[in-house]
C-alpha cells in the first residue's frame, strides 16, 4: 500500500519540483550579494512549506472514511476531480500568458528586491511559494488527499510525506547545495539556467499542469 501511494504522488512531487518560479528565485538569490545566507533561508522555508501544506491536508483527509482497496471512495474522487479542473484552468491561464516571439516575459515584481533580501525574508518567501502559491498548493493538497485517504499507519504517512518533500524540493536544494560547495564554478551555469527558465516558465508550467490535471481526472474517476 505504501509503495502504491508513493507511486500515486510522484507526478505531483514532479510538478512542484519543476515549477520554474521558485527555481528562478533560488538562482537569483545565489547570484545576489548575500547569496549564502539568503539561499539557505529560502531552501529551509521552501522545504518547510511543502511539509506543512501536505501535512495539513493529509490530516484533513484522514477523516475520509476508510474502505478496502476495491470499494468506491466518492469523497476522495470528488476532491480529486475538483483539483483536476483547477489545475487545467491554471494550465490554460499559463499558456495564454506565455511570451510570443521576442517579447520579454513578465516576472513578479518581488524578484527585483531579491538582491536586498535577508535570510529571514528568503525563508518567508520560500515558505509562501511552497505553501501559499496556488499552483504548488493545489498539488500539495492533491498529495495530502492521496496520503490521508490511504490505509497507512502514522509512521508510513510521515515517511511518504518526507519522500514527497525530498522529491518536490530537490530542484531548489541541488543548486543551493552545489553553490555552497563550489560557488566559483556555479555562476555561469546558474545564469544560463535562469535565462532559459525565465523565457520558458509559462510554457513549462502549462504543459506540466495539463499533464497532472489529466492524471488527476483519471484518479478521480477511478475512486468512484
């Protein structure tokens, strides 16, 4: 059962991991004057935000009546279908907002203030992007529903949440850790990655949300 739940949340963890905005934010912090302190604060906030979002909805979903594997779960299925529709709507919004031709993509205004951020503000930003940002929150809710509604022990649920957090947070953790180990060698690769992500953010997210939304629809119908 535990392996089945892990398998079901992998696309959701991937969706959070590939989300370009937090990766861009982390890279900008690594290229800022206070790179080490700010990026570490951001990483801690990012991981904690993922844990809190998934844990809260795991606890809330635990009230869904348990049933055997072959029985229908209409409450779980309905929640999954609602989340799927929201993800598909976000996919459409992202696709329509993508830049055309040589048009410069619009980025959040808060990114302009990253150079002056402290470790505390980096922590707060990381937490908000993980636990409050609509796209990531929806995927965290979906993961929490899958974990909470499964017939797992408390220890198994904690283990699944930790695995989800590691997978979802790895794309922010890897560049931060790599920078702390070899800062001089990371500047050029990080700048190239930032440029690519900035110009492809909307396209990447729209395709990602579309795929995850379709997967969620299948899971929703399968629960009935």
